[in-house]
């Protein structure tokens, strides 16, 4: 196994266990010799996890590769702490060949420490010691001379020099506790380094468990206990859109809900508010969770209207407090304030709502706050929790290097931050719409009566950070409400609904039964009404507007043969668009429709018998039905599911933001279906 392969294997093993480090947190390195292709001489290089990577999923492509002699020579030109940010740009002059991934701020630590293998990690147990008020003394008590203490310093070149000096002064040490931050360990071999990292982590865990007090967060506060699960989830679904609307004041956010035991227990304790006000400490945690969470100060059983009113008051106060925090610490060189909304909202009895620009960011923010809860519990168990000062938090949050990283991020996709619910998305048009919306940046709830089809579509789109499957019978008001609740619990709210669920039975008037009529009207007319009603309720609570799109049909205006029940149901849908556009405009909710021609290819409706019925009506073979439809259009083109999906995207992506109550024909030109 090569040195890089060995490093990747160690990184993956450490990153696979959340007790060792958080997602995308920490970094690992190894030193070794390669032959310089120019001089043909052996050259010592450093392989180190690059900026933004994750240890658990690291590959060789995620490693930065630097010449060690040049990296260490930077110590001779280091201009001092006041200008240490300049050293990051200097790393580019130390790269070996193309250098691999971009070097992170911690590269200096790995290069300057005199050890072949180095791990820097963020374990909850290690950070608990690092944030304890008497952390240095506790580290000595816990480890003796096997682990040293390094005072808090913002990550950078000077911290690398500090750790290197501590290692030289403590030859028996296997690593250090970094005040307010995490741990660093080293070893002569990859196995020894990993073993030393785990020894520090597990020894700290054991020390806290043995020495710590039983109830570090204090007693349970009456009325703040977790609600029963069904009540808790119902209240979470009701509050999620409200909270998301509030925290999207500056920029639209996606949400993540966490109702685990560790969160609910913390929210029930008497030390909740004072500890939460202290905020997180580890830089990786802090950058995701912000200076402090917003904490609701009402019990879980409080009337919902009181909770909503109090959340609005607390949110306004939070924004004022955050603005004051910025003004206390900003200098002329500081970046502009990026937003005053919280990233974490804690609701006793219910759980935690975390937010970010996308689902992954929101989920990871929640995971990091769970890490912070564990850290606070550990620090309070053995001492008292004392995170880094507020001024240092500001220096990290508004660090020029962080600002530069944000500027390098790719431009957001048109539907980034939008949350969509698409009905009938297990196949055909609905599937194509769900896929297109996700491809354009939206999070999508894939709803279908067929659970297997919904699951297959969602899996094809991506993991749960992008798409979730929802089983829904749109004729059942309870099932529709549950589908909307599932959407807001998955992603925090709802912005875009596509009423696509449908079916069709082709019969002349005298053969159409009451059952035929009721079924088609239940699914399309009633189903669209129920979905629009439930979604509008959530959108109005959210307060950020939204889009409702009906997939109607050219048959809503075109009188085709043997098609009474289907055409009438589609005409009902078409007029719902006009009625709801008129009613919901005051809430910023736009309602539009799409009128496709017959979409044969990939259609679940046509494959389920409708195609054979329509082919018989027109006297053509079923396999030629799509061609038949195309020939009767002005453009002589067949309409496919992706063409309908393109129309939905056009209506919702922003360029038609002043359009509501409109139907877009997607029929390749059927004169009889022209809108008048």
C-alpha cells in the first residue's frame, strides 16, 4: 500500500465513526518521499486532506500534495500573527506538481509538526476538555504527560508553530488538546497515529464518564418534557413552515428537523437557556451553527398561536442582537454582515430546526449542534462550559479566508433553496417534472399512490438531501395533509406544488358509468383541490409566497371524442387555476397551469389502457399513437414528458415572477386548443 493509500484508509476509518470527528471536520496527513520528475532526486512531500473534504469519504483526489522543504521554509518568511492569512496564498508555491486538492488552513500544522503522520480531529470528548473552564488542568489530570495542552488560537500558521513547539517540549506526548477547538495526534506510522488519536478520544470519554456529575444540564423543567411522538411530529410539521419563513428573512433557507433523545433531553433542562446563549466553540461547529441558537421559552404544550407569536418576537430580538454583535466587533476591513437570521432554532418539547442554503448544509448544521450539546454536557459534567470568546467567534465567522471561500462557491442553480411537492411523480410527466426540478436545484418530495414507483423516482434523483418518496392518495384529505407534513418535515417548508396526479378512462357518454365519472373527478378535480388547499395553508404560514402548477390538458378546452369524464375533470382543474390565482395572489402565491397534448411515451396513463382506448377511437395502432398525435399538430412534433417539465420550470424559475392565472400550451400547436 502506498503512503497516500495508507493515509486515505486511515482517514476513512476515523471519519466513519462520529465519535471521532464531525462531517467534513478535521484533517489527516502523511509525509513520504517521491522522485522529482525534473531532477530525478528523492523529494520529501506532504499529503494532507484538502480544503472542504470529508474524512469518511476521502479519496486520493481529495489530498493536497506539497513539497515539505518549501512548506517548512515558510517559517523563515512568516510575517507574524497580524499577517498570517497571507501564508495560505504561499501554500500554492509549495505544491508538488499540480498539487492535488486546494490546501486548507490547517496545512501548516501538518507540515510543521515533526512527525510522519498527523491527525487533527474534532471529537466531542476532546472538545469537552478543550472547552472546560479549567481545561489545561483537567488535561493534565486525564492524560499525565501523554497529552499536552495548547492554548486557544485561531487555525493558521501560528497554531502550527505552537503545536510543533509543544511537541518538541514534550517528547513523551502522543498529541495535544487544542483549547476551545479539538485534538491533534501524531505517530511514526499510520497505525500508530490512528491508535494515538483513538487513545486520546477514548481516554477522554472514560474520564468524563467516570469523573462527571450525573445531571450536568440540571433538572427537567415541568412542562418542557418531550411531547408524545405523534403530537411532537404534528407540532413540528405545523411550526416548520413558520420558522422557515422567519429564518429566510435575508435569504431563502432549507430546513432539517431533529427530534432525537439527546436534543429533546437538552431542551427539557433548566440549564438550556444559559448554555445555549454561550454558543458553540469549535470553529467547524461555529461556522455552521452561528453565534448562538434561537431558543423558544415556552413549553411544548403551549397553544400553537402563542408559540407562533412568541417565535416572531424572539426572531425580531435575535436579529437585533446579531446586528449588535456584528457592530461590536466589525472593523473597516470586515466583510459586510451576511445575514442576521439564526441557523438553529430550539423548540422545547418538539425538537431542533436547523437551516442552510441546501438540505445537506441544514442537516450538517443540526448534526454539529448535536455535537455541541455533547460537548456542553461533557464540559459541564467535569467543570463548566467555557467556549472561545465572542470576539474570536466573530474573527472566524467574518474571516477574510472564509469570505474568499464563499466567493469561490459556484453560482446557485435557479431553483436552489426551493422545496417542491410533485404528485403522480412515480412515472411519466410527474417523474420528468420531479427530475427537472431537482436538476435545477430544488428539493423534491416525490408523491405517488404507488409507493414503489415513488421510491424508485426519488432514488434515481439522489439521496434524501435531494428527494424523498411520499405515498399519497390525492383523493383522501388525510393522506394529502400527511404528504404535505412529510414534505415540510423533510425540508422545512414548501414553495412549489405540481398537481400532476391523474388517470383517464376513454368512453362515450352512454358507456361512461357513474363510477368512471367519480373516479376521474376524485383524482383530478377533487385531488387537485385537496393538494392546493393543504399546500396553500403551509405556504401562507410560511409567508414567503409560492407556486402551484396544475398539469391540466389541451382537453380542458378541446372537445375530443369519447372523452367526457376526463375532459370535464381537466376543465375543472383549468378553472381552479383561475380561481386560486385570484384568491391566493395576496399571499404572493402564483397559480398557473400547463396544457399538454397527449404524452404517450413514458406515460403511466397511456400504458395503463388509455393509449389502447384512444388508439381505437382514432383508428390507429397503439404503437403509432404518438406519431398520430404529432401529425395533427402545427409543428408536427410529439410531446414528451420532458417538454411538460420544461414548461413547469419556466413558470417557476423566476423569469415569469409576475405571471399568475395563466395556462401554457405544450401541444406542438393544436389549433382547436388555442386559448381564447
